[in-house]
């Protein structure tokens, strides 16, 4: 037993800080009946040390309260999640600071150029930095994937099975070229999401339905085939969900890490693939050091980002890849602006509200623009089309 002064001295913190933690209910020391003075046991000291350690890494008092509750219940996995979340926050802050430093250096370089300074260039740099910062901060999970985790795999297989049973749902034209190709389109779709259940299996309904996961297994197999990891290569799957793509690459011998912003999706992933490294995180602030992976993949997740966020995500992928690191993206994409505009016009003409909602809520990228950007960064690209919108894109650095 020790008093507050002795406890503060042992821990290297102030008595005032200890009283503050007591006021917040983080610690409840016993009081002496004779004088009301607090006494601190070894367990109290351990708890204070834990609080101080969590505060040191910037965790909020609210999160510390939850973390201590998980510790009290012996729930190590939940504690891991809180620590991973805090680490993700710190990586996001570090990435933002790094971007600010880069922007400042560019301003310095502009100022040191010969001749008068064109201040508008500084303004443009500042505006660009602000826009990208807002893009990173404004992402949120509007689909609440935590609530979808329990039925995700069943839903994927159900949609894939229905679309296989009705092959006329979408055309199945393929290409395997280094540059985007023109595709036929013109099929009327009905968008299906977890918050909007799949309609009944009447022929009329099925023939007019757009299934998010049509050709799902084919697309994942294509991604794994093109990545073709060597034994022990380190791979990252972003927006992994329950780990279906990462699991295929694990079976190919890769050392896989899977990240997702949904705790519930990751719990499912851990259960399915206990040997996989699983971590909370998202596209815009990958919680890993530079040059950590030999390849990065993502499937059916990139279109959740706005165009500005998609650019940030590509830059983050580059940051965590080795110099020879490759990128594999499988997602719903328009071939080009003409394809997109035609698709939208058709949806408007038919008045298909679910399809229009899909186009409003999600940001299907333009395959041509993705390939052009990657090629400007020194990659060679190739793509294959699985249905009207679903493509797999591989980018391999030339250097």
C-alpha cells in the first residue's frame, strides 16, 4: 500500500494527474476509514501505468476507458483493435505531416528559382494540399460494413450463383491488353446492396438485375494468377472484407497482410485465416512503413473512394511498395468517359432508380485514366474484362 505522493513518485507522474484519472473513473483506489486518504495497491499502480502508456500514444480518455474494460475482461483481441486504431490514427497524422513538409519544400524550391516569384504558384500548391487533406478526412463508411460482415460471404456466393445461372445478365467479353479497350454495353441493371436485398428470382427480375459480385470468383482467381506471388513474398490486401482475395494469395504461398476499416469484417477474416496478419486500416493512411510489401491488391473496394481519394490511395500504395512492387486492382470500372456517359444516359432513360443510386453513391473509376496515371508513374499495365463493369488491372513497374 502507498499514498498518492508515493504512487506519483514511483510512476513519474503528478499527483494531480492521478486525481484527474480518479475523477474520470479510470481508477478507484480504496480510502482509509480513519482519515479518508486514498491508498494504492500494486494493481492500482499497474492500472495507472497502463493509463499513462495509453495516454503516451495519444489515446483519448474515452478509448482508454473502453480499452481498460477489455483488459479487465481478458479480451486481448479487442485491446489489439483499440491499439491498432490508435496506430492508424498516428499513421494518418504522420502521412499528413509528411505531405505538408513536401508541400513546404516545393514552395521553398519555387521561391529559390531565378526571377520574380509567381505567388499564384504558392496558392495553387496550398489549394492542392488543402483539397487532398479534406479528401483524406472526409471518407466515412456510409454502408456500415460492420453490420454486413455476418452475411457477406453468403451474399457474395448467392449473387455469384444467381448470375452464373443466368448468363445473359451481362456480356462476358474479355480483353488482355496493355491498354484499355472498347467494350460493348447497353444492358439495363438493377443495383443490389446489403441494405437493399436481392429481389425474388422471377425471370423478369433476374434479367434486369445488376449483381455487384457477378463473376466474383473468376475475378479473384484472375488477380491471384496475375500477381503470382513467389513463396514468402509479402502482400497487402486493402479493404479485404472477410479475406477472400487475401486467402487465395495465401494459398499461393504469399505472406499476406489484410486490412479493413470494419472490425467485424476483420474478425471474420481472422476466423477463416488465422495465419494471416490482420489489421485495422484504410486506403488513405496505410498503417505501414515505406517499402513494406512486394505487391498490393484490392477487390470490390476502390470504388468506395471519391476521385480525389482514389488518387491518394494510389499514392499510398506506391509508398508501401518496394521498388519492384506490383499493384492488382479488381473492381467495377468504366472503360472511359464515353462508356460512363452512355451508361448514365441509359439509366436515366429507363428511370432505374437503384442503378442511379449506385452511380450517385459510388465512384466507379475510369480504367483508361487509372492506366494512364500508373503508366506516368513508370508502370506497365494490362487489364481483363469480366463483365460490363468488372475489370482486373495489373500494374508492374518498369524500373
